C-alpha cells in the first residue's frame, strides 16, 4: 500500500521535472526579495499608475525625480532602477537630508525617522505636485498619499485620494482597486 | 564521498529500495535534462535577476518578505536546506504548538510521546531531547546544557510568531556547537506589527481549554510595545490499554516586547517572558525490594523567566553591528531530580561589505551557564552544581565569484568549552544560479555536539534485578556519565536544487550524506558491591562512551503549487537511511547498536491543501504519513488534520479543527523513562478577535 503511494509520489515528481515549461526569461520568483527591494519595486509601480499635471514638468524629456528622505537601504535598492524610464521619462533618484528641500521632487519617500517633520510639513501643503509615500503608521490618514503597510510577512499599501487630488495628481483606478484601504 | 561505499551499505532485500534504484536513474536523467534545458536557455536571456521592474503590483502584494537570521538574504540564495514556516502556515494548519508546526518541514521527525513530551529531530537520531538540534527563540538558545537537548518547557504565543526559520543540516559555522543536524529559529513579530488588541480562545476534547490576550501600543514616535498572556490545558493521553495516562498539562505564560527605533541608525529590542507549567507522567521506578520496581504517577512543575536585549547599530549602508544579551532561568521540579538552571549570554557581531565582492560577518560571544541539582535515587549528578563558560568566535565571508551567478561562502566557528576544550567548526558552501529561478548549491561542513552534564556527570539507576543468593539479593543496573568524552563529530556533505518553475509552482530538493564519529553509546563495566543505599547490592555499571560511528544519507523534497487563486498545495517527502556501528572496542551486539537505526522513520510524507471558499471561508486539510519505527515497536501511521475557518467579520475569526482524524489513537514514540502513551483523535473550536 505505502509502496504504491510512494510510487505515485515519485512519478509525480518526475513528471514535474519533465513537464516543466519552456524556460522563461522573466521569472517572477516569489519569496526571494528583501523588504527594501519589494518597497522599491512598489515605488516603481506606483510611478506607472500616477498622472502628474503638465505643470510638473518643464519639458517632455525632463526626468522623473524620485527623492528619499532617510531610508538609506531603500535608496540603494531604488538606485538599481536608475537606468529605467517611466512614462517615457528617465529617472533621477536622489537623497535629501530634510523635507524642506523637496518641492522639486515628483515622488518623495519619507522614512519613519522623519515622521515628526512630515506631520508639520504635510499641514503646510508644500508637497504640490508631489506623490508622497511613507511606511509609517497613519501616514495616509494624516494627509500623505500612499502608505506602505506591513501585514505579517507581506507588504501592502493604502491610498488617500483626497490628498492626491489636492496635490493635483490623478491615481489610476487600478491603484485604488488594489489598495487595502482608501481614504476618501 | 564514495558512491560505491553507499551502495554496499544498502540492505539488499528491501523491495522499495530496489524500486528506487530502478526509478532514480530515470529521475536523475530527467534532472540533468532539465538543468541542460536551463543552461541552454541561459545563453538567450539577458540577466533579469536584479531587475525589480518585472514585478506587478499584484505580484508584490503576495510576496513574502524574508530576512534570515544573522544577516538578511534572499531565500533562494541561501546555500543550505532552508525552510520557512510563515504566520499563515501556522494559522491555517490548526496547530497549537511549535513542535506540531515543525511537522511541515520536510525531513523533520516530530513525535508526540505523551501529552507534554515531544521528540523533535531531523536526519535521524530520534530522541526525547532532540540532542542534535539547536533551537532558538528570537536568537535565544533554549538548548539545555544539563540534558544536552531541548525539552519543550519554553513556549511562545503562536499569534506573535512571524515565522519559523529552519535550517536542516549543520549550522555550526555560525551558530556554534550543537547545531549539528539542524537549527530552528522562532522569530516573533516586531511590536510595530502587533498594535491594537487581540483576544483568542477555544476548547475541545484534547485541547481542553486555551486562550490568549495581547495588547500593543506606542509610547513614543517609533517606539512600540506589546504585552501578552496565554494559557492552555491539555488532556491526558492514553496508554495502549486505553487507560488514561497521568500526563495532563497546564501552562501559563506572560511576556512583553518593546521595539524602539531610536533613529535611522539605532534599533533596540527588549523582550521577556515568565511562565509556569504543571504536567506529569507515569514511570517505573526501580526499588531495592522484592517488587524490584513500582509504577508511579508523578508531577512535574517548571517555572522560568527570561529577558533579552538587542541593539542594532548601522555604521553605514553596508556595515552594521548587533549586540545581544540574554538571561534565562528555569526551576524544574520532577520525580527524577530538581534542577535550577541559569544561562547568561552576550553576543556581538559585525557585518560589512568588503569591496564589491565580499560580504563579511564576524562575531564574538560568551556564555555562562550554571545549575544546582537536587539529586534523587533514580538520577544524580556529581558534582551537583556546576558553572561552565563557553567562549566563541566566528568568521564568515560570502564571496561573489560572479554577480548573480556564483557565490562561495566560507566560514568557521571557534569555540572553547569546559568539557572538550577547543573546537573548530568550518564550512564551505557554493551556490550557482544558472538562471534567476534556479539555484543549485553544495556544501561541506564539520559540526560537533559537545557533551553536557548528563553525558558527563550523571548516574541513572535504571533497573533492579534479582541476584542469585547468597546475598546480595539485588543487582542494580546503573548508567554512568563519563567526563572523558570527546565531542560527537559530524562531517556533512549536502547538495540542493531549487526551482521556481512558475510563480505558482516551486520545487526544492536536498540530498545529504553525513558521517559521524565519537557518537555516544554504552559500554558495560565490572560489577561491584555498593553499601548505600541499603541493603548491600551489586552495581552493574553501564558507561557512556564515545565509541560509535555512523553514516546517514537521505533526500528531502518540498514542493508547493497554487493550482488556482483560491487553492494552495504543499507537499513534502523525505527518505532517510541510518547505519550505526561501534568502533570495535565495544561489541555492537552488546546494546544492539543497529537497533537504534530503527528509531527514525525511513519515509515521511506530508500533503497540505488550503482552499479559500466563497468570500470568507477557509478549508484546510493536512495528510501525513510516517514510516514505522521497528526499534520502538511503533507501526507506521497516516493521519489527517482538518480545519474549517470562517471570517465572520474583518475582526472576528472562528475555526473548527480536527486532529489525527484517521484513527481513534496511535503511538508516535517512546522514551526510556516514562511509560509509553498514545495520541488521540482531537477536536477543538477557536475564536479570535482583533481590533485596533
């Protein structure tokens, strides 16, 4: 009886090996990225699903500026994408030491160590038209646009549409559909 | 490793083996074909590995973020047999304890011996104390130097567990002695992720009642904490006669964790737990009287507490240090002996990148252990109190031979302990990624298990036999420790293959060949008369000696497949072969050394199915097969666990669980000490409420 079960198991494993599909060049292997890499990939994806107002760019080939305040590791992970383009624009990835020098950014990631400063600056409405992203609690309800939320071992995101509208940004419906939480 | 050597070790009569022999070459051919395929494809593909742009939002949302202890690494890039049990795995399997969860790991043997005793082993040497495994809770070792093994006195609140990282095979180069056949690291969640409150509880026939509460909050910006308390009460198991065993288990535990991110560079973590447990069992005590032995029910009480502090400091993006201090105390009272054990441990490690190719890790540690034993007639220690120090250092370099393709890891641990002196435990590991979705690895390592107090300083009075008149009337068979033991030594050869066939289908195969030396076994000494305790009797001494050698080899396979969005399957199979023999100075037949080979199952299989039904129901099934254990007289068994989960609302979850459904009861293991008991079919319901 057990021998027969084992025969089947072995046969299945052998089948798995033979029937493995033609090798794919772009294997999205799950469970193999670090937290920073996942967050960087998120930021790259967000950029694809956001429309900036025309006034945000001076020329058609002006780079899309992605800025980081804090989060050294995430900045490094993001730098591996610096040769990509989004919406036809090259990427310019930079670090800033304070939130006060960021109005020229199109995307601004704020690490949690700057959250005190973030609460103050968010109130002043200086982030126009900036897609603000952070990974600390209550960012979205406090007026930020996208918050990366840790759910167990997975990372999800929440969105504040009102804040996006106020910043003059248009978020695609796909983004809103996938968000775990949408602040109206 | 010599292939012919293995071949002639195979017993010729097993039909299954001959079958395997027939099938394996075909499998190997297919494997080579598969790898060849991959290599052929390799030439055509541009290097996609570090390209983060290939992931869609949907991919990202389902991605598990893994950071393996000591340094963070991608799971597919670890040149060792790694397996991770996630929070979701624990929740959906319906397990109520850590040992049960470990049954998911391919190649792990988990036997529930009675209601409060587990034998957890890997790659053979099944034993009550799992003496060749190192078990850590958040980096804190719960391996007992007194018993040279782990008793599952310590526990965690399952809802706090983020994941359980398991490495099969030696991890000694990083973790040090006793990480011989595997390491288990139970990682609890950052208190940032356990904000709000959670209340859980349930009851059933075997799980008579259990519950837990947790509350988490923040006390400053980036400073979070949680406190929790848990309780359970488990029913008696039964003897094979059907009578209740006296081994019910009641346990309380409470604790806290505090995570403080001081700034971009410094993170501090503090945690602590306190627990008290009440259990028992039935044993046959030797008696120097006409009855020779008496069967006694006994009670075991354990109380303990621990604290741990950890400081992580970033020097630069590629360099950081971690300093960890912990203290552990347990106070155990039982029929065999009472023991107070204390461990203090301090560890420092520094991780940095050296140029573009070298990822360097080194560390220093010191551990101070002391115990105080209250001896009994059955078990005694000499000296009854002992303090030991353990000094250790390790270095490891992960060398990028070719970016995204070839990695070489070289490392070693250097230790000085009070039993065997200086020990070196090096390893070399090579990882090859012919493609981003395929990894092949191979390793050679040396690991040791150092003797503990039980091996070195104990005397266990086993059995009293009648002795021919004239007096003495009794012959006392006693087991004596030996303070002249060498460390048990392992040289392990391992190789593995991981293939992410599609995003929903993955395969992980590991093979190993282990060669052991200086394994502990028994020798018989010359009988001598003893006056105390009265009456005068003869003692036949059995002495622990390091005269056994062994070879083990096996294969462990894990596969996971998502046939549909709502359905996940996970399968694990393991094959194990053990050969043990004495080195010639002690005859094998004396204690039937070969018999010990039959303490671990040759074959184990597990299949888990998880389905999301409708919008808020979950149906989870878990089938397991464990081969027979001839030496313990345990027949093979097949069991089924089932769970029906219902998310009544976003905050409220109800589950109905059935465990060991296929039979009324079955035995899984035995010990030398207690009367063997059997595991019964169980049902329980559980309600969990979360709110912020």
